C-alpha cells in the first residue's frame, strides 16, 4: 500500500467526517458534529432498503459458526473484500478434514478472545501447521464459570436461581456493556482492528467460544468501520442464531437427557444473540463516547490514518 494511497484515503475520510457524510452513513458521530440535515439523512440511511448479501459460511464439522466477513456492500459504493477476515466459534474440536479446509484459507493469524478457563475446558485451537493462536482474552464477567457451575450442580432450584427470572438476559446485557466500558476489552478489540488494517498482515481469523458475543461485537464494529450500513452489520450479528440453532438445541436436549438440567431452556438467553444485547452495547457507546465514531477514535484509540488504511485494505 503506497503512502500516497493512505494520504488520499485519509484526506477523503477526514473530509467526509468534516461534512458529516460518513458519520451519517456509518459512524453516527455526535449530533453537534453534523448539521440538522445530516442528522435527518442518518435516519433515512438507517432504514434505506438494500438487497441483503449472502453470508459466506465456511462449512466445518467441528465448528458451526465460521464465516467470511467479506461481501457486504458499503455506503461509499464499495464492497468488503472476501478472503481477508474470518469470524468463528472455537476451533478445538476440528477434524483433520476441517484443518485441511482452514489451510485452504491461507490464514496468517488466528486471534482467540477466550479467557483461560474456556481454553482449559474446551481445548486449544486446532490449526494448520505453522499457525498458532494469539491469546487476546476478553472478559465474559465470569459467565463461563457461572454456566459450568450451574450445569455441574445438577440442581434445578440452583439453576433457576442463577439463570431464571430474566437473570441470564441481564447478565448478557452487562457483558455487552463491558465491551465498551472495559479498557482491557477495548484494547483487545483495538489491537485486532490495527492488525486487520496492516497492509502486511495476511488473512486473519478471530473467535471466541460460540463465535457470537465477543466475536459478534468485533464483527459489528469492523463492518461499521468499513461503512457497511448498520442494518447489514446487525444482520451479520444476528445470523449466529441461524448457524448455531441446531447445535445449541442438541446441546440442550443432551443436558436434559443426561439429567444435568431439568429445564435446559434456561440456557437459551445465553446461547442466543439478541438485538437488545447489541443495543445495550451501542447505548453504552453513545453514553460514553457520543456515538460510533467517538468509540473508534476515543474508545479504541484509532486515528484517521488507521481507519483509512482499513478502508484501503478491506474495501474494493
């Protein structure tokens, strides 16, 4: 990537931010940074109907939520390049055939957002020869440990007390808020975005355990940073329910059959992604940083040059 291209992209991005065109379409800058007409345009842009892109799943036997983030159209008239960034659930149960499939993706980096306890219980990633995971743990506020403890107890009363009555949903909303409020979490997401923006970095995959919450937020932020419309970024986030639905239902059935859970449906709020979870994070983003652009620049510490490099590399 030439310096001239970076300077040009930076100038275009800075100009767009100054007149409010990119914040309207993608970054949602604070209201005082754009005109009233730009604010009205933001509402129209959010609800503008565009054809839904086909999500490119990478079919594997040992992981069900592996996808190429490319293919989405942007408000700037471009399209996110395929074959550069992949999102995934945990890779510890991959078969030999799965590893061969991953080899065909040409991955140069794998980022693991799981905490050590998750790696301990679920196993380290199985990756192509010469590739090892970069541990970049993002806190789940103890959710995994809580879940393991609830299931291991086999006590339906305790499980109801821990997960019932809306407690599981509240737990999830709290986790999503920490994606925004936690400096440690922000640092992990920012480091990954900087690597993606690096023109010397080859294809990269990031994942957590289910590939839906930490991975889902990372993907939502990346797509919106690339000027993918908000509704399309939300569809990508919510698609985890489609890819994980059958697997998660089998897990619940197995827990009931084994007697470890009398009411495994208590797990559904933890297994699913939901719009209100995402909304909890974006509302926190508005409160703390004034909007998405503030989250990128103040929260994640990304400067205009990095955002421009991200565009140059990822959008064609």
